[in-house]
C-alpha cells in the first residue's frame, strides 16, 4: 500500500510539473502560426466526453447500489434510531434527487452549448425571478431538515429524571473501554484521573460513599426497554463512543464529561434472528471457512465462527491500536441484567481484596 501511494504521489507530481510547463509556455510570446485556441473538433470531443462521463457516474452509482446496497445497518436497536434513520433516508433522497438533476443539467449544458465559431454567447445581466427560485427552494428544504433534526436531537438529549434512567459511565483510554455502574443506588461516585492507582483504574474517589458500590466492568450489559444515560470520560486523547446499531455516538473529551441517552428496544438474541443479520453472519462465516482452509493447510489455527454482538467502538483515530478499541454490548431482559450485575464485585470489594 505504501509503495502504491509513493508511485501515485510521483505520478501526480509529474502531472503537476507538466501542467505548469504548459502554463509557462502559454505565458510566453508565440509565433503567429502557433495557436492554443480550441477548434470545433476539440469542442465536440469535450462535449461528447461530458455526456460520456455523465453516463459513467450514473452507471457507477447503480452498480454500487446493486453490489453493496446490503451493507447498510439493519433495523435500529434503540427507540430513537427510527427517527435517525428517517432523517438519514429523507436527506439521502433529497441529495440524490437534486444531484441527479443538477449533474444532468450541468453535463447537458456543457454538451449543447459547447464552443462553436458561429454561435455567440448571450449575456443576461440578472434575472430576479430565477435567483429568487433557486434561493428560496434550498432555504425551505434546509430549514425543514434542520428543524426536524433539531427536534430529534432535543428528544434524544432531553433526559427526564422521572424515567429513572440507568446511569452508566463509559471510560475511554488507549486502547480499551471500561464501563462503571452506580450500584444499587444508581449513583456514580466522584472520580478524578489524579486518583488512578492500582486496581482503581478509573480514579473513583474511595472516600465518596456513592462510589463504594460502583461496579467497573469490561463488558457492557443493558436492560431492554429501559432508558440508559451514558456519562463519558476520556483518560488521554479524544475518543468517540460509537454504537452503530443503536445510532448513537458522542465524543469522549479529556477533562470533561459528555453524555448521551437512548433506550434499547431489541435484545441481542432478538437481533441475531433478524434476517439481515442472519444473512450477514452466514456470509462472514462462509469467508472465514474458506480462509480457515488455507490456514489449516499452512499448519495454523482455523478461524472461529462469527456470532453477531452489539459493539461499542471508537470512531476517532486515537492511535496505533485504534481499530482494536471495542467492547461487547449485551442487551437482555431486566431480570438477566440484574442477575449479571449482582455477580459483579463492587469497587469497595476490589480495593479490599487488593489490600489483603
């Protein structure tokens, strides 16, 4: 890949030098017989090339949808996700609709009004009606999208305490995630990076009574149907907590706490039964099976079968192992969630065991 990029840079540099040399030649005086003015043949060639390129981008778009249209995410696993998907769909339809028309008009005009020694361009000083139309339509469209997006964002970020949301801290550090639950009182203890020591890797204040029953884990469990308020911190650099199947993302900024809330609506087991997911898993395992044949033939260990899981990943390029910064998310029933949480040791118990 590096060699390819080096070759590409050299080629582009060569093209730049060649173009600059042409510019310098044009800037110099020329003999009267030498002309850089395009002929009718040149204009016709470029006109037809514009129409050819229009056909190319349309065909390429159709092929891309045909081959990779199934790579989109499945149905959202969160309550607000449907609104995000609707906003995304409406936006993409508008972009494609406008793009298809404007590209067609642009290339067609470049073709039909290509240079001709006989024809002369007509100059219009202004057209108030036309300018009003092409200004007001984008204004109305964008205002509608912005207002809809604003209401959607406000609905997501507005956390009502009467809903009794589950409070979970997501702690980002190069290159892993940790989650902290508030224990039985659902209240997180105070924390500071200056208090990080030994097993207390999140810097929870051991003197804070609210932090004694906090539970720190490396696997995120969420009860289905209950609103979850995530409090996010970063220990080192800028990270981004990205949960694509829940349509959720929020930056984790060093020195401050950010938050995001959503309600999981589909358990992990239910999502595994989704037709889209079943097809994807089968396709991935087919690829893994073929690769495993080559690995076993070389005396190496075969790849394990893939099973779908919700994932928390980092969506910022935060360092050399950024790609590996992920944590499994399990959405389950309230009963299963409580049973799992009861098995996790509290911070006080971990500190006590460390001091023994």
